[in-house]
C-alpha cells in the first residue's frame, strides 16, 4: 500500500513548498488536485485523470467553484468537462475580481 500512495516523482516540482515524501492522494487530495489542474504538465494531468477519473474531477471543480484556478484555466476545464456555462462565468468573474486577476 505504501508504494501505491506515493506520488509520482514528476509531480515533485509542483510541491516545492511541502515535504514531498509525506504527500499522498488519500490525505492531500484537494491540494494535489488544485496544484495539478493549475500548474501541472499534461503528463501530470493524465496521471491525475487516471487515478481519480474525469467524473470525480468534474465534481471537484463544481464543489470548489474553480477556486485557485485562473480565468483561462477555468475556461479550459469547463470545455473539457462540459461544466455549466453560467456557473463557470460566475467563477471567471470571481477569479478576475481577485488579487491575481487584477494584475
């Protein structure tokens, strides 16, 4: 079980501010999903999709209202996961109103 709970080495640069060996998908799920969706390579995204599944990622995006993602990222994931346009438009508006959206 220990080997299965470890994250692949390719994800290490995404978690430079954490003790990488202590991270696991089981206990750090939200952090890992957010980092991979916002900053991960396509290989990292493929790994996440394989481990969690598209349906669960879609549900995660809706439950978290896209928090932590830029307007551009929200638009990308909304197309990929066929998210409700009205909801995504509100999330984009919120993202653009935030500190990082005003830069």
